[in-house]
């Protein structure tokens, strides 16, 4: 009997969670409940069922806003959307589409950025997130963010913090484990990479499986897409276990309602310690992939569907 079950699936779960699966194996979850100030992905499951990300800083309780993989910005019209010491929140308003497939599965959701006082969001965030399988148990998590202000324009002010960041597992960090940072330009470590421009940054080291405690050398690479403004981006990285693509590292950025800001990133979960040739091949494939487009579809399907659109 021929199975009609797609290899890659997006599976909604109770308690405001969505499971991303490849061949029945869960590789990450999207968490969008109101118990946290903003949505996040946790965990990233690597080869050998290792966990590559964690919740919070291993040694600093004032960094609990570091939730595995998240989207935020420190200064939006002077409002802090980055830390937890603020009333500002990012809330998922609705899901638009879940698309399963053999080569990828894609989730599209709409989120609002709220200042904590006005019930109307300052900004709308449309997120497409796709799980893309690789060889063996390697895989990618591709993001496309579309940011649009609800007023005529909005300013994302100059800051190191935002708009996408990753808090790696304790064992992967350079300060608390045996891991290390590298970038596309061949630089190594926080002192060499911090504030520099690069096409990608990688964190690799030995991680453990929570299921059986087995250890394996694995890593995660964060790619900046060539279509992003000011590519290659500046990077905010730390030896204590995090890396972020800094959209406004050197200057503020104004977004207009009639010209939304489109951003694309990819997280690649790989086997071994930063295999440079494989990472470069992954970057080239990502650079050539068309962007996502969300369209309305007639009944009985969802109101919206997602497709790749090379012409948009």
C-alpha cells in the first residue's frame, strides 16, 4: 500500500505548540503561549537526538529572555522588545497555513508587536518557518520575516540586539563547554567575530542526548540571506553560548507601511564540527532558493497557502 503521509510535517499540538517533524522524528517545536513574552523555537534536535539549544543563560538569571531561538529587537521607537523587564510583548495572533511536503514543511503565522499599553500592535510580523531535511539527520530551519508597521512608518533603532538570535546548549558554548564559534571569513572566537560582517556564523561542539546521555559532535550555523539589507550582516556573538544577526548594529532602520521589510535567515543543524565545505554548499543552496509567498486559496482548503515564488 502506498502511503500518502508526507515526509515533512507541521503538527499542531495542545498548549499553544506546533511540532516540526521529519519522517516522524520531531526536530523542533514552536511555542507561542502567553506564558512567555514572545514566541520561540525549542529545542533544536540534532543528529543522535542531541539538543543544540537551551532555555536561558547557564550562569545569569537575568538572561531568561534567551529562549533557544527567538525574534525580537531591543529598541523599537525606544521600546524594549528584547528583555523580559518590559511590558512589551510579541504575540501570535493567528496561524495562516500549515503545509506538509516531501522536500519541506512550512508554517505561516501572523504576530503583533504590542507596547504593553495600546491594544493595537505597533507592528505586524508575518513569519514563514520551514523545516528542510538534509543528509542523515541533518536538517535546516528556514525563516522568512515580513515586518510592517501599523502606522505610516516605524523606526528600529541602532542596537546590537535583534532581530534573530540563538542560545546554544551549555555543552556547545566556548565558556561553559567545549564548543567554539567560527564564521564565513575564517575567524574564530568572540573577540574576532563580534561586530564583524559575515555571511554566516557557526557554533559547534559536543552535545548530549537527553534520552540516553550519549555525546556527539554537532553544530548549528546561522545564515544571513544575500537579499537581506546590508548583507553580509554584523554579528553579536558571545563565548558563553549565543549568536545573533544584528540588523541595526551600525544604524537605525525605518520601515514604511507601503514598503514592508522582508528578512530571510536559515539555521542549519549539522553533524560534526563546522564542516566548512558543507556549510558553504548549504549557503549557496539557500541563496538560490526562492522566497515564500502566501496566497488565498478557495475552499475546501485553508484560506491561505504557501508556495515558493521566484518572481516576487
